[in-house]
C-alpha cells in the first residue's frame, strides 16, 4: 500500500512530541511537513520544540510556523504548564535548536501545497484547528483538495477535560472547529471517547526508555511532567497519549469503533467548545467512539522499536 501523505499540524506539547516520533516510525505515513500552532505553549515555544525534535532525531521535515492567536484573534492568557511544563516539553532544559522554520507561514504553505499537488493529502491536526480554519477561509477552493482531516480533539459521549463539555484543543478555538466542521472537508474526529481508552503504563514507558536509545531517553525525560500531572489526579494505571492515538487512527481504523454523522461545535454559553455528533450513515464526519488499547499498544511499540532501537545499535 502506498503511504498516506500527511501534513502534521501540531502544538508540541509532550504528547505531540511522542506523536511526531511515531509518525516518523509508521511506514504507512509519509510526513510532508510540520505546521505549528499555539496551544500547549506559545507559538514561539511550540515551533522551537518542533524544530528541536526534528534536529535531535534527524527528521527531514520542513517546519512551518502557524497561528499564535485564535481564529477570531484572541490571545491566550494561560498556557497549560501544569501538564506540559512552561516550555511545552516538560522543562527538561533542552538547548535551542540551530534549525530554523521555513520563511513561509503554515497557512500559505497549506494553500500552496494543496493547490499544487496531484497526490491525495490528509491533514493530521492534533492542536487547535486555527491554521486549517484560516487556510479554508482564505482559500475555500482547497476544501475539495484535502482528502481528509484527522483530528485529535472533542468529546461526544464522555466529559471534556477542560470543562464538563469541552476538550482542550476544541476549547482553545471553538470558532476554528466550527468553521472546519462546516467546510465540507471529510473529518475523522479522534477525541476523548477514544483517546482515554488507549493508555500507556509507566512500566511500558520505562521499557521504551531501555529499548529506544536516545528516543526512549527523550520520551522518558519529557514525560515526567505528564506523569506528575496524572499522579496528582490519582491516576497511576496508565496515561493517555492522545495525539499518538489520533496518528494511529489515520492508518489503523480497524482498531477503533467509528460512527458516521455530522459534527457541530458549540461556540456560545457554558457548553462552548462542546462537540455534538448527530449520527447519520451519509454524514460528512466520522468519530472514533472507542479504541482497542491492546492492538494500538502493539502497533505503537512495533513501529517505535523497529525505527529507534535500530538507530541506537
Ligand atoms: C489534547 O490537548 C493537548 O494538551 C494535547 O496535546 C492533546 O492534543 C488533549 O486534550
Ligand atoms: Ca496536541
């Protein structure tokens, strides 16, 4: 099977960093570029983190800097440093990378690339959907050129993780989500319904530390912050790896229970950021409602071991 071309739209972010290493390791995915967005940290920090990971692990992907404010122009007042550290990568103290972002903005890159390509391209969006909304607003002609958007975000039948209703990526820019849902582009939403069912145990992370060489050490270091966040909440039996789960959904739908329908995003009132699915067989959207954790863990570990254990020998 030909690998799927993917633009990775991300806010690294601890689980985003893991997802980037995973995408590189999945033979069925061909990463075209990385597009950054603010979310887990500022746009400057998220872009620097993407560049750092590419430099440290020799990932050959161009990095395009994206939005630093929401679709409607609002700046962030408080980043989630209690989950991702103040620098977005667990405050380990990594050096500043020498690699630089491309001169073009991520929105311009997406518009130009989608218009120019004859190959199908999917966008994997694991942060706020600000860049996608902006690109679709500036260039509505790209909607039919995007094969599919696979997104980590939202919650249908489970509570949100920021408010009772809303998940973080959607809550951070509900207007962007609403615009993307209305754009006509097919969307696979991989939200908390699925990602909370696919967890990684601390013991598995420790094994990866021993097996994956520098990648294992990197993941172990950045994850300490994340582990503390979950331990403080009394969760010791495994932490979600949201963005990696979405990456796996892109090429392994067989590991998910997927429901078709039409999604809308609430933008007003106390339910702001809520994603609502009206089921229908011919709807433009699909939602991962449940995940097979065991199969996903096996796929994750095989890909990571094949790619990163070989490097460390
Ligand atoms: C999502 O929010 C971010 O903090 C994570 O990177 C993930 O994409 C989980 O709600
Ligand atoms: Ca993310």
